[in-house]
């Protein structure tokens, strides 16, 4: 009599634990969908200025898939899907989801692409890219962050991401050229080597600002003839003059 | 120390750290005490004071000295905290934290009011205990506060952050609370000798002001904190020296604690713990980085870092077409932020080629073999750029001698001693003063990019006065240009444009004031994606100049924002924006509808002038709701932090101040009245508030005005603050000569107030005209002139407070600590208010308001005669 009772108890507990677990998963999944809708709303709101009503659906699908809560500390998981930047330790942050989506959209990735990221951070941006392209190469100059991100990405099964803890100023020549490059590490200027490692028609994206605050995005486009133009993009719909221009 | 001193301190501290705020001093009075004092005879009876003092006994010498020590330590602590929090956080937060913490003074007034009878019975023990607690909490609360995980950058995202901020407030509040109790106790007990007591208090503060500034030159900031803490503990020990075993043991314990604090802050706790989001903290996370040198002064805490594994390549806005990369560099941080580079230079020219690929290199393509002036030369990169460009002579002006010593001595073999190169002359001093005194004419004047991008783009300097970025400063620089010479100013590109457009408009105004009828013909604006450079030519640009500008930009993929005759199609060649903001802005600022454009712009881009020297303020209230609505959509980075924080600080201080003033009223109402005439409390409060506000306004405004006289911001603060404290102390002491009957009459305060108003108005009118005449005089003469101007004013300003304290004490003693608290609260609030007002209406009008308040104070004067008209 006692044994079955105990068994039943254990089974109930296991079931309860499973439920709690799946409930947490459900909760994160629904928060993630909420985050995706928030990004969509934001994009719609700025469409008057950008002329682009929605971001690439593939990017949005990935934003709805990648488990952002696994890229932040335990204490911040409940805020992982808020549309806000989050600290990840070592004085570094993970960008606001809208900015991540916008930057990824600007990279105009295709499934066969090979991309380079400077500033791995938590690995979240790399994970988003890994779901969109064939190969992701990412470099980090803060050793513990780089190692942690590499482990995390491996654990989560991202086999097409290579993380290297090294100086990114000269890019990653062994794997160059790249279809697109993203520089999330603070830079006083764009390293010329990176532009060289960009394929003709390739795009390089740099968020400019401080921790927690992205002032604007710099987009460098390399034309088919190798010439380069840059664009500065304000990620927000804001016209500096009151009234009409 | 008095409320006044407190205020002044903040003034100074702000300036010491180049931070936005000012607080200044206001007066204080002393009160004589009728209570028996063991050494009552000491110090009594000097000249005419005898009449008043013979009735009342001064406290014993050791207590007077202890009071001076507490006041010195409290003022030093305020200056020091601003410095320390500018290092570990950012200076606008330092200002906010300290402004709120200073309400510890107001709280002490309330506390002493409520418990005055109880405290009176334990006067010496309470004084000694509070002095010792001040000493312990000065060090302890700072150490705890810097460990609080407050992250200013997350304030609008994270609900925990306001709570952490509150914890910081409470921690910093304690030391000021204890220090203020000491002062308030002493003034209350000896209210009839307010003039004398106040002079011990305020002269102590004057000494503290000088000592802390000297200390910050010689010692690490936390070692100085140890000194401040130990000074207060020594005051505690002095307070307990009596002949009982217990008090001797308490004194000994206090001294031992002082020793321990000194040791701890010089040793194990001697390094400031920076926010992990400061540039220096982030840099030190990079593998292989190492601090090579640290040095500090009131002008900043300097750190030199090397990074062999991930070399520094600081070259803001370097063209994508640059042929080479920057040579080896060391990073130089000021207050843990604002990285600059010390560049390796071995005499070879080629490694410097990258410097020709910055926007700031443009003027060197327009004039050959120029004589160059570099303002804000720092680590010497701009000097190297000028040398690379073939300058025949370079005058380099740098304010901070420690920066130069690092470059020229400590890292001489690395830097190649840029300031010792042939043709280079170094001037240690402030740029504006150099321009005013110089007789030389230059082909190129470079105004270096001194501030950090991050802080600049976030509006953190919004409250910092800058006398380098004003219309008058530009005029002064234009006066020093040779015919055909260029003033070159480089700024960070912010989007939508802010500082570049403001600067452009200021250049237009400066040219107009110099008599140029068509300013657009003298201006060139170019931009990369990170930096923009504005050139102002002494003369109209020629077709040849314009062709050179265009070819310079073409080779570097920079865009032109303006040159005479430019077409809009040229504005967006290489670096495209949603709209040609820079060109459109330049055209609007040169056109007939300039005022309308400035008015309609969502950032504040009206020209900064010497009377409102806030170039870095771009915040507009009417834009705030829109930015907050855009919070989730990436709009927050457009919010300029400095200004709204000042407003928040004002509201917080005002509310808390009111609570601290109103709280003790109930208790006072229940107290049986003892005294000849019951004064109207509202009148007493209004008087003490009015003189508190007026004192601070005058002091803050004149410290700012004297920056232009003394040039060096540090000297200006040190000299002006010291002079105000010293003379107010002497004035207070002099006020004691009035008899107890005389202080009851309104005429007692009328005389000094008339002097204050006359001096204030005359100075306000004369100083702007006087400054250009004396700018070239030797520093010692200018300091003497500043002292000569301040001393009579400060002397008169030292009187209204102690006179009224005595008047109130004679009517209702119990009101004295409350009146003190009102004055303290008003001082703290008005220091914040002065800055806010100066941003909008300028310092001259702040002075006019102060004059009106002083006039009002005569009418509000709380003496018996004033009420009865006798």
C-alpha cells in the first residue's frame, strides 16, 4: 500500500514539475510572440519615414524563434522579451529587440550567406543570424564573454556559428569575403580591412551609441564596382522640425 | 558651517569636475547662548564686541576649533563627493545625488528644532557624537554608496533603479545630516553671538575649500576622503576632551577611528569602484589591457591604459579611404570616460598619415605652412596633425598640466614629446584667456574635439558651462586670425543634427557681430559619418578654396554641408541621410527666417553666449512627451539627460525641503511660548528663505562671471568661493558689534543690503565691459582684482543671516534652529534653481532676481523693531 502511494506521489511530483517547466516554456513562447508583435508595431509606426511597412518576414520569424531568455542572466529572464536593452555583465549589453531585428533586416541576409560579427556579446545576435544564413563567424575581445557565448551557442545546437576570442580589427581573413558584416563593438572608425572583406554588393552595419542607447545605425554598402556609400539611419520616426518641412 | 557654505561648496565642486551644477553659499548666523559654558570667558571682549559679548559667553576654544574643523570637513566633503561621483558615475548624477543629500542640512534644522531641549542638556556630548558620526559616515557611507548597483543608464527601463538611487540618497544624506547637527547645535546654543559663531563656522569652511583643492592636487581622491573623515573625527575627539575617564576614552576611540579610516582609504579601499558602463571599465574588460599610470587633480582623474592584444586605434571619424591605420597608441581616460590617445611618435612622418584623413585636416589643405593655434591640445594628437600638415609653428594650449606631464615625461619615449618638437610652443592655461591675452595672429586655429562622443550624444554636458563654445569665444578666436586664416571647430555628428547646427548658427552670429555682412561666404561645413568640421574664414572663400574643399572631401568620401554657392544635390554624395539635414539647416540659419527655424527645431539650437554659456543644452521641454512616447521605438537616445535631471533634482529638493520646513512647525506650535514678542513664523521663514536664495544666486552667478576674469575654472571657483566665505565670515563677525537692541531694528539689515544691491548691480553692469580690458593682465593682478571685487560684497553678504538670528533669538529662541533649517533648505534648492534659471535667462538676470530678494528681505526682517516700526 505504501509503495504505490509513494510511487503515485513521485509521479504526481514529476508531472507537476513537467507542467511547471512546460508552463515556463509556454510563458516564454507567448512573451516572445508578444515581442514580435511589438517589433511589428514599431516598424509600422516608423514606416512613414522609412517607406518600409514591415521588416523581412524571415527575420521576424527568427525573432519569434530564438530563445532570448537563454542569452541573459537568470535574474533577467523575466525581462528577456521586453522591448529594452539588457545588461549581460562585463559592462556590455544586449540590444533592444527592435534594434536587433532592424540591424538584421538591414544586412539583407540570404540562406547561403556567410556573415561576420564583431562583438559576440551574449551570442544572441549570432544566434539570430545563424537561423538565417549558412555560416556565422563571430569575434569577441572580452574573453569570458566570448567563451560563455561559444558554450551557450553550442549547447543550443547552433553548429554553423564559429566564435573566436580575438582582435576583430582585421576581420577574419581565413573566411573572407563575407556577404555581410555587423560591428556591435564600439568603434571610433570603421576598420578598412572590414570593408575589404565585404563582397561586392555586401552590407556592413554598425550601431553607433553607448551601452543601452543606440543613437543611430550606420549602413555601409559596397557596390558591385567596389565603391562604397554609407547611410546613417535613425532607428526612430523623428522629424527634427515641428510642422511640415 | 552654514547653509551658505554648503551651497558654495557645491558650486565649486561642480566646477571642479566641470560638472553642471552650482551651489553656493549663503549666510548663516550665529547665535549666542545664555547657557553656562565651562570656558565661557575665553575669547570674550574684543574691542566693540565687548558690549555684546560681555553678556554672552563664547564656547570654549576647543569647541570653536572643533566647529571650524567640522565646517572645513563638510565643505571639503561636498567638493570631494562631486569629484568622486563624477569618477564612479557621471557628473550630472553626482550633482543630483549631492543636491538631495545636502538636504541633510535642512533635516538637521528640523531635528534640532524638535529635540532642542533634550539636546541642550547634552550639548557637548551631542556635538562630539555627531562630529564623530559625521567622520565615520563620510567615509563609510561613500564606500557603501559606490557599492550600490545603481545604473543611471537603466533608469527609465528598470524599476529597481529609482530604488537604488533612493538608497544612494539616504547614504549620502547621513554625513551631511550629522555635520549640520553640529553646526546647528552650536548656533542655536550661542544664538546671541551668532556673528562670532558663524565666523568660526564659515572661516573653517573657507579653509576646507582651499585645503581640499590643494589636497586633490597632491593626493588620490580617496586618500583625501580619508583626510576629511579623520578631520571630522578629530573634531569629535576635541568635543569630548574633558577630565573624565569616559570622555577621554571616547576621544581616544575617535582618534583611533581616524587612524583606521586614513589607513583604509589610503590602502585597501583606495581605488574608486567605477560603474561597469564607464569607458574605462569597459576597456579594462578587454583581454590583455593594463593600467600603466594614474594621476589625479581637481581637474580630473587620469588613467593611462595599454592594450597589447587588441591595440587601441583611436581615430574618430577616420575616412574609409584612409591608406593606413593609426600607429600604436595608449589610451588616456579622464574620470574613467572620454578616451583620448597618446600616439607613438618617433619622428617619422609616414605613420601620422592617417591624421590627414580626418575631417579636422581640412584647413591644412587651404593654407600652406600655417602658423597654428591648437586649443585644448590634450595628449598632443592635434599638434602632430598640424606638424604632419607642414605647420611652421604651433602654439598649443592645454589646461591640465598633468596631461602634459604624462605625455612629455612619463611616456616621453612613447609619445616622442610632441610639445618639444621644433616650432611647437606649449602654454598651460585656459583657451579663452589665451585668446584674450594673445597678440599673435594665426593661419589656423583648431578647437579640438575634447568631449567624449557617448557623453556628448547623451546630453550629459547639458549643465556644464563652457566658455569655449559661446558666440563671444568665437568672436575672440576670429580676432586672432590672420587675413585668410581659418578657425576650425570639429564636433561629433549627432542625428538629427544638434551641436553642429548650433555651432553653425553661432558662427553666423559671431561673423555678423564682427561686421561681416554676408556670413555664408566665410563658412564651410563638412561631415563624415562620425565627425563634422566647421571652418570660419577671415575673409570670403575663393573659387580656389572651394575647389580644394571639394577635392578634399571627394578623396575621403566626406560630404559637404555648406560652402558658398553649394547646391543641395551635393549634400548627399557619400554619406546619405534621410534628409539633407546639415545643408537645409545651414541654409535656414543663413537665411532671413533663422529665428523661426531655431524656434521650430525640436532641439535647442539657439546660440550660446557668455551670459548663458550652455552650449551642450539641446533639450526642449516640448519635445519630451514625443521622446517618451518613442521609448520602446528607440527614441530614448534622443533624450538629453542633463537638463531633465536638473529639473527632477529641483522638484525633489523642493518637496523634501518643504517637508523639512513644515514638519517641525507642529511641534513648535505645541511648545509654550517663552519670550517677549512672538514673531510671525511665516515672516521668519520668508526672510531666511529669501536671504538663502539671494546669497546663493549672487555667489553662483559671480563665480561664473569670474571664470571669465580668472580664465582657469579651478582658480575661479577656488578664489571666488574662498573670497566669498572669508569675507562673509568677517562680515558676520563685524555684525556682532551691533548691540542686541540695534539688531532688533530693520535698519540693522538695511545698510548691508543696500551695499549688496549696489555692488551686485554695479558689477553686473561693469564686469562685461571690464573683462576685455583686464584680460591681458598678469594672473596675480587678475586674482587680486577678483578678491578686491568680492571682498566688500561678501563682507556685506555675511551680515543679514547672523543679524536676523540674533533678532529671532531675542524674540523666540526655539525658532532659531528652525530658521537655520529654512535657510539651509532654501540654499540647497536655490543652487539648483540658479542653474536652471541661468540656462533660460542668463546669469545677469539671476543677479537681478537676487537683488530684488535682498530688497524684499529688508521688508521681511524679523526684528521686534521691524514689526513695531520702532
